[in-house]
C-alpha cells in the first residue's frame, strides 16, 4: 500500500479548498471595497463650475 500517495493527495485537496476559500474571501472583500467607493462617489464634484453634469459621470 502506498500511504505516501494518499497523504500527498489529501494535502493537495486541503490546499485547493484553502485556495478556493481565500479567493472567495478576496472577492467579497473587493466587493465591499467597491461598494464603499460607490457610496462615497459624488458625481457633482466632477463637473465644471456652472456647467451641467456630463452623462459619462452619471451612474
């Protein structure tokens, strides 16, 4: 019986699960970051004084 093979495969599976979990955490973190940025977004601050707001700056 080759116990070393099973040990290595188990470690690979554990690593893959850990990697997927970390990717999901990073995605959630970046989504929260972008949501916070969008909350702070003030399109009126991008317009020129006494001019109307350009459509490309609207949500």
